[in-house]
C-alpha cells in the first residue's frame, strides 16, 4: 500500500523495521541446516588432508564474524579451534570480550589479517568477499594464513544478470535499515564460474561446490 501511494523510502523502511520478526525456531533450524552442510565438508576436506593428524583439532579462521553467532555454530559442529577477524566498521564490536574465541581487527590498506602465516587448516568467508575493495588481496591474505593442505570456504551470491544484482543491492539496503548497519557501497557480485576464475588467479583450485538453497527464495 505504501508503494502504491508513492510513500517515501524512509516511511517504507520504517514499516519494514517495525514488522520485521523472525520466527526463531524456523530460522534457527534453517541456519543450523545450512551451516551443518558446510561444517561436514570442512571436516571432510581438512581431516582427509595429507599427513593430517586425525586426533588434532582443526584450526578455523572465520573472516567476517559479524555478531559471532555463525562462528560459534561452526565451532560446535566441527569441534574445532576457532578464531575470528573483521573490520572495525562492520558488525558488533563495541566489546571484544563478547566473543568467546580469539578475535582480531583487520587492517584494510594494506589488507592484513593479524595472524601468523600457515596457522590455519581452514578459512571461512561467509557473504564477505563481495564487500571487499580488492577481492584478490583478501584471498591472497587468507591463502597466506593457510597451511599447505588448507582450504578456503566461501559462501557467496551466485549472480548472473543485472536483475539479480539489483535484488541483492535492495536486500542489503533493507538490512542496513533493519539492523542499524553502516551503509556500504555496492558489492562486486559474481556467478560461481567467475568465482572459480578469481580463485585460479590466486593459485587455488576448486574442490567442491554446491547450492546452499535452491528453491523459490534462492
């Protein structure tokens, strides 16, 4: 009705914010299902790595921890040693003590994640790369942090046309308002074939790919 009456964007966003409520049980089950699929693959590809110590906990770095909830779920599902990193201008970082895992701020220019080289078995980037000013810098820095058999796990939008691009931009705009997030510029969106090519440029190869969701809301 607001749109048909040509109401202002601010009025429409105010309405979104007022009525936006997740059904917690359903939402949590969906998130747990998605993260369990990812966690299963992390265990498979890190534990099967050459010369891996099967009894040793894998070390995972989550780049772009946000509020830390997904990071804690991954830690629980993989029984891993987990670490976090993110930029200062993003997320809920007023008190670093809120995280129950080691956390470091990322410097952006030059792009640097302050952990030791070859420290991790796995780096996760969940809907993070498309926000980066220079995606290659981020991937190469994550690669520096990996051991020789390490893997990078990304979850990203699979964008094939301008319409998809526009929808994702609108989604980000709505989330900025609902969650009081700082507004960022448009992201760089790619399809899964383009993501493969970007990683090839950094000397990495794909070992597994899948859709997390593939339904009417995809």
